[in-house]
């Protein structure tokens, strides 16, 4: 992972609401529907959509349309690459 992508991810993770969204997706094991997030997180739907867009833009989460609903799941590959990038910084 290059520094530019790691910086973009770091910026996305700097918001507590986005971290909460990731935590909720993780709790659901497989995936979490956008509709479910509206019930869990105390934010307006447009705010949640904004946070989800930033997280999908960084590829930390992946979205998949299922009929009228969108489900989100963690992209463990990107998370692992990000963690590895941080680990390498720690070693230097």
C-alpha cells in the first residue's frame, strides 16, 4: 500500500461515526444493510450515506446492491494492507 492510499484511509478513520459504522458492520459478521444502520446510529440518513460513501471510496468497506437495499461488508484485504503499512512504520 502506498502512502497516499494509507493517508486517505487514515482520514476516513479519523471520524468517530465512521469507526462506529465499521464496528457495527463487524458485529454483523457477514454484512450490514443500510436500512439497519439507520436504526443503530443516531444520525440522519444523508449523514450516514455520506460516511458510507467515504468508507467505500477508500475500499475499507464494499457495497453490494440487493434489490432496493444495499448491504455493506468489511474489506479485510484492504484493512490488512493498511495494518501492515502501519506495522512497517513502527519497525522503521
